[in-house]
């Protein structure tokens, strides 16, 4: 499943926000604040994650008049999405990590 989503830095920020507490439902404004992404960046990423099966979404069941705000659409990583997201983020960080150059004692005498 990890190959279903191209893991860019922008996607990694969104996925990392979910992975901070995978059991918590997150809504758009919450994710925008956590990632620093504007809505035009965030919502296409959420749609791709949904289509890949990494994220489920549902509308909250409230009366907007009584709540004084519109209903929110909540997102949460699926169990498979948690595994795939952790793997994909780890692979991204491994690719971005600088190469370690071994030190030798040659020429130090």
C-alpha cells in the first residue's frame, strides 16, 4: 500500500500530523494549523490519502444552528493507513538522511 501514495514533504507533514495520535479524528482547520498547509494544498492530499485507503472521513452529526458553526468533516488514518504511513515516512526520512562517511585513521600518524 505504501506505493499508492507518493510521499512528498507536503504529504509527509500531513501524515505525520495524523501519526502524532492515530486514534484521534482530525478536521481540516486542525490539520492546516498542524501542518502549515493552506486548504488548497491540504484537501487534495486528504483526497489522495482517502483514495489510497489510508484515511477514512465522516461528517460530524451536529445541528449547525445549535452549535453555532458548520458541521466538520473528520479524518482519521485507517489501521492499514497507520502501517503504510509509518513505513512511507520512515523511507522518506531514510532517503533524505545525509550519507554517513566512515572515518579512518589513515594519514593521522
